[in-house]
C-alpha cells in the first residue's frame, strides 16, 4: 500500500481517482488546488503525487517545480495536453510519467504501479547505468560520481532519467541498444511505452545541440535501436 496525494480541482474526477486508488489498496489524500497540494506534500511523507495541470490557482507545471524544490516524491501528471513539446517540458521539470485524459482506471493503476516500482528501484541501487568511471566521448564527458555531464567544457543540466539514459548509452558506446534493453536496464520496467524513451531522447538531443534530422553523438539505427558513438 502506498500513500498517494491526488491534486485535482474537478470534484467528480477527484472522487473517481480517490475511489480507484482506494480500491487498489492505497492510502489517499487529496487537494483541490495547487497551494493546498503543496501544503499536503509537506505535511507528511508521500510515496507518489498525482497532479492535474489545469488547477484554478497555480499552473500545474509551476506546482510540479515547487514540489521538486522540496521533495523527490514520484509525480504522475494527468493532463489533457498531449503535444510532444508540453510532455518534454513536464519531464524536464521533474515529472516521472504522465497520463493524457481521458484514461481508464486500469491505465492509472498500471502507470502508478510502474512509477512506484521505478522509484523503489532507484532508491535501492547506486545507479541504473552500469557506468562506474568517467567517460569522455569527443567533446562529451560523463561522470557517474557527481552525475554530471559536460559538453565542450560546459555543464549540461539533465534530469535524473536523462542522465541515467545517457550514462547507459555511454556504458555501451558504439553498440546499438534496443528500446527494450533501455526499458529493462534504465527504467527497470519493460511495460513503459516506447514513446517515453522517444521523449527523453528528443530532450537529450536538444540539450546536446543535436536533432533526429541532424544527429551527432546520438544515432538512431532505424528498426534496431539507438547508440552513442565515439567521434572518429
């Protein structure tokens, strides 16, 4: 059983979410706006937060950043916004996963369960990367100790998941790894959707000054997987 905070302003949807989670055995607290949600998040320990973006007093993205300022609790976003740029923005702001409305109770419990498993796995291991020593690939340096990445001497700010993904690719440099391998070794959950990897790869490329159309260190091998290449 997990302690879950639901931050949702619509009373009907909030009651439905509480019912689904309670039937699944979770201890559920709730808030109808962003600031109430923040107060609840600081009141006692939580295992997860389900956060709606369309709040009456505070943009959900701002609420997410405020939560991240005080806690590493996993946050599952529920939103009607489904464009890739918005999803990338949320993941970069610290969201652990997202669900686009409308969704079923089964989807909610499955995504929440996956987020909780990943969080537990992250807390119980030193890293999901298999990278133990600093690696330099041309202009890119990845240091697993302080979990830093530098490109041409300048630090690249990455989210936790972006760093784990890049470090895993660096540990397997010049080798094509499949999305299934990434889901198993980095996310530690083979049931996460492939689109989640695509979103993180898109964010990584952007931060490394690359794109899918103009790749540099990150290369996609169509139909096979992804690799991080050593510059020749």
